[in-house]
C-alpha cells in the first residue's frame, strides 16, 4: 500500500523567544515493513542546526528558533510504500543491545498492577502470552483522551483505568520487561479507515520474540501493525521516540497545534 502523509506541528509563543531548541524525529527509514519513496521536513521560523542518527537508529534533527521569533512550524511530508508483515519487523538490531530493552525507565517502572499483568506472560508460547497481554490491557484501560499526560507513567495509567495509545504501549512494555521480555516503544502513523485528518501521530509497542525478532502490538486497536502503519522512531518509552520535544529560554507561554493527514 502506498501512503501519503503530512504532519504539521506549530509552536506559537505569546512573546518573542531568544532561544529554543527542538529535537525532531519525523523522518521514517526503510525496512522490511516499509520503503520510503520521498520525504522532507520543512521549517518555518527556525533552522536546522544538525541532524544525526541516535542510539536507536532514529533519524534526528535539532531545530532552533530564529532569535526574537514567536512561531515555529515543522511540516513533515512524503510517500511510503508499506507491506503487511503481520507485525513482524524481524531480527533488526541497532546500536542498543537486547538487554537494554529489558531495563525500566521512569515511565515504565512497574508497580503492583504492572506486576500482576506480567505474571500472565509465561510458558513456552511467549507470542500467545503477549497477544493475551495486549487484550488484557485493552480490556482494563479504556481509550480516552484527556485523562493522562506526556508524563503519566504506565503504572499510573493502569491504576487510573484510562489512557491513549501512548499509555497502552507503555503499559505493555512495562509488563513485558517485568516478565523478562525485551520491549520498546514505537512512534509512527496509522491510516484510519474512516478519516484522513487526525489530531496526532500514533504509537504502539514491540517485543522481541525468539525465532521471530521484533514483533509489533497495537494495544489500542487490538492488532499487530499491518500495511496501514508507518514507523518513525523507537526507544525505551515515549520520551525517546517523541516526534518533537525540546526546551526554550525565557518566560513566554507556548501553545502547540498538531495536524496529521494519512491517506492511501
């Protein structure tokens, strides 16, 4: 399937800003699930300082605001051919070893509820256990926006019983790691069957299964990623794979508007 994607992120400030720096992960790379045909990131009100490949092999840009500016707009767009691999990326490895993905971060540190979930990931058929884990999370954590935030941990979302794709992915990751299974966070895009315009990008989890390599689990939709998905970045949690994150100096208040279009 060929997907056309446009992702626009607009930051606006209520006073001139002398210094702001954004870390931008908005560029997909080709792999067994996707072939990037064309892609570009346009910058208004700022400039690219440098680009590099990070420890997870994510293509990363550093973008600064033009001093004294009040707005920065980042527009990522392009076309990607995708394949349905039943969620299996395979034995694709970067600089980080597998044991690294067994480590908990602040957002995936397990508490009582996560440890309960982890007890279900056992037996010889780890893949079946992971699919069951995904279904259990979806049953117990209702998808609802506005109940959690970027800093909400997996345990907090599990206790609250509400969350979005970011929370579902981090709960899955936390439980899998607690059970000794390497797991990681994936950010990217999903083509919706009923709409083109979306309010945000998407996120899911991957676990490493012996004999298969990395396998994806989209808890929010109850499936493994198919040809409707485009992956952008991976990491231990949301913070490592966020499309845009950064800092600024000064007292200006910031507002952000995100729009995403994904269509065949």
